[in-house]
C-alpha cells in the first residue's frame, strides 16, 4: 500500500524545548463526501495542512506535480520507506550539489522536532555516463557510500519524477560505484547489489584475515565480551555476528541494541566505522536480524545489511543457498539481489 499526501510544516530546531502543536487542522478525503470537522488546538505555534490523502498507489506523477511548484524558502520532498527504513527524497536534478547541508539534514531527520527519517537522499544529475547520481546524508549528518533500501526508494522516486511506467531500469552513480535498479511490472524494485567484498583491507577492517584474505567468524572483543564476527562490504562496511563466545544461538530480541550497537560501530578495528548485524539462526532458510546502522542507529531494516547477513551465513555454514525475507543469493561470485516495494508520502517544509 502507498499513501500520497501534501504537507507544510515549519521546521523547528531540534534543541528547542518549548511545546509546539497543531493548529487549524483540516483533512479532506477524496473517497468521502463527508467533511472532517475543523479542530483548533491550544498552542497555535505550528500549522499542519494535509490534503488529497489516498490509499491508492500513485501510478504516474503529473507534470504539474507540487514538487515542481517551487516556492522560495521551502524544500519540496517525498517521504519513502522500504520495510520501515525511511528516507526523505529530494529532487536535486538541477544541481550537482545537495539543496541542503548535512546539518540541515540532521534537523529534518529528527523524529521529534523535524520530519523524522533515517536519512535524506538526493537525486542529482548523472556523472561518468550514468543517468543519475545518488547522495545520502544519514540522520547524524554523515554520508554513506550507498544504501540498499535507499536506492530502491530512489528508483521509485525517479520513476514518479520522470512519469515512467511499466518495467524499466536506469543507471545510478553512488559512492559505492554503479548501481542499476530495476522497477518491475508489479511495482517492486529489484537491485543488483553486486558481488560482496570480503578482503579485510577493502571492507575495511583492521581485524587480521583468517580465511584467505577475509575475516570469517573471527574473535572481536567488545566491552570485555568475545564476539564471533564476519566482515563484509556491500559497497559499505558490515560486521555480522551470530553470537558471543560460548553462545549456542544469539537471541536478538534480548539485545540492548542501543547500548551494544555504538560500541561495534565505533570500534577501533573499523577505521570507517561499521554497520552491525546481530543475527539469530531460526533454520537453514530463516535468519532473524537486528541492525545497528552506521550513522543512523537502530533501524527497522537495512538492505545492504540483509545482503551481508546472507553472505556471512553462507561463509559460516549457517546456510547454503538461502532465501531470507526479500533476499535470494548465492555466494562465490554470484551477485546478491535485493527486491521489495516502497511506500511514499509527498511533503514540503520551510527551511
């Protein structure tokens, strides 16, 4: 299901502590002839206006889309998510530099005082012969090489901007290299994630290689506890663990992710920091994973992380040829594929 809406929200500083709420709220549903009562709130400090809400998936964006009706002082954007991994999408095709700074992206991503998102994604002009360029600012202001769920949302957004229909694909330049997302007939987006990188120095990690040039089920001491980890790059670094020393099977629901996640992310053996996947083996064909993303913290899903998890499961012998949720892969040189749908909301904010 997809939802479309337009919304105008004054952006407040994430450090502001005064109470703001909604005033003069009015909603209109195109599916109903009954007006929704106007409500007035006690604190008239901000205003939310939402209109044209529908549960129908948008098929084609008209040329007169509100994203094209630019206003001075406003940033027009769409809000997408892939399996709950949510992003602010900005049409930046007229400039090679992002419309907003990393600092402003941090404010927009704030879930209490901003719009709320795991990151801000920009659709920029292509370079080196590609159709488009994708850049991302994480919710902490850092810039990752690429993002699996993000590139799927990127593809759906571009399809709407360009009014593309049917099955189609295009080339995207990212910090991790060339990515070719494919929008399928059913609206799902499939992305060839490429061959996983296992060479320790290329992940990168300072952990010594223990299987050819790779780090597979190696010991890593975190906060005095020995964890077994496998390091994989899917264009961005991942540390995948199936448990601690002496632990038969990790129970991921019992993890205090907000405490342990940052200790992995900022560990000295990861010079570029790392995404970390904590994985519970349910069966040879089912893995349960919780992720701590570099620059975004705990997220509901991670496309590259899910791919890295399957690669690590194969390397450690937890799985052979595996299908895990939206993933299907084979190791030994066969690319990993990531395929699912995305949900969209359209917005603009004052900046």
